[in-house]
C-alpha cells in the first residue's frame, strides 16, 4: 500500500512539469522556447525577430582592371594607365576622392604547364581593383558605362551592392518589433500554462549591425546604357529574452 501511494504522489508532481516541457517543445520554433518551473530559476525563455525594409541610399561598385603582358614592367605600366583612366572617369562623374579606395592589387606570374618539363613563366597578370561609393544611385548606370569605356578591354566590373548608409533608425525600429514579438510569445505561453509572466531576467540581442546588402551583377554594353535596379535593403534584429514566472 505504501509503495502504491508513493508512485501516485510522484506522478502528480512530475505530470505538470512534463506537460510544460511538451508545450515548450511544441511551441519552440526550432528550440528557441524553454520553460522551467519549480526552481529558483523558473522562467520562460523565448526569442523574437523584427525586420524593417527600406530603400537603399548608396551603391557600392567594385571596378578594376586586369592586364596580361610578357614582363612585369609592361603589365604594371599598362594596368596603371588603365586604372588611372577609370579613376579619372569616376571623378568626372562627381565621385568624391574619399569614396574611391583600392581594395586589391596583385602581380601574378602566368605558367605554361604543357610538356614534360617544369612549368615555365609565359607572362604576368596585374590586377588593380577599387571600390566606389556612389551617393546618387540614379547615376550608377552612367557611371558604370563611363568607367567601362575608360578602361576599355582591360576593365573588370565585378558587382554592385546597395546599402543604407546610416541604418540606426531602422535598427531601433527592428529591435522594438523583436522585443514585442518575444513578449507576445512569452505571454501566450504563460497564459496556456496558467502562470503569471514577470519581468525579464536576461535579454540577448543578435543581428542589428546593419542592413543586408542587395547585390547585383553589373555589366556594360556598347549599344545601350546599363540598367540599375536598387531594390530594397532590410535590417533584422533577433532578441532572446528570459522572463520570470510566478
């Protein structure tokens, strides 16, 4: 008789806790919800995300030159001339000096691996790539066309991305949405489990460092201007919050 009573008492104690764990697993959304009950660390841990979209206000273009010649001196000299022509074109289109920066420069030998003997150097490749910040997005297409024409066959335009220069206000808005989402989830879980939601015990934020850039391939055509579509950029913030429960 004593053993029977002990088993029934254990079932009554463990039953609600097990039910809470099952509900947490069902509502967790990939393990982001945790409910603890019956100890000093009782609480509900949830996560919430907020995302805000906005039109980009700057374009960042990677443009450069690539030259192959028999000698280092010839390749470097021709690459320098082509790169300067591209930079001059950017300046003529109103790009400020502070918005032009070199991001890559290299001189590499080219090898011929044909034959049975060791590979031999057959020439050299010089690459010089710059990153350009365009503050008037509407001029990006014309700027790309002029840079391609200035660099000629040596020009290499790799990509263009669109960004929001100062995302501070968007991050604030996304953070508020994330916190509201986390609280709404926690309140629902508290109601379903007939407990009272308390104040947050801890808050951890991830994301929110800046907008997700939108990338586009950029190419220039001799018979038409380059179309540029900036699309939208988004800022996303995620918060993990642990609320006390009573």
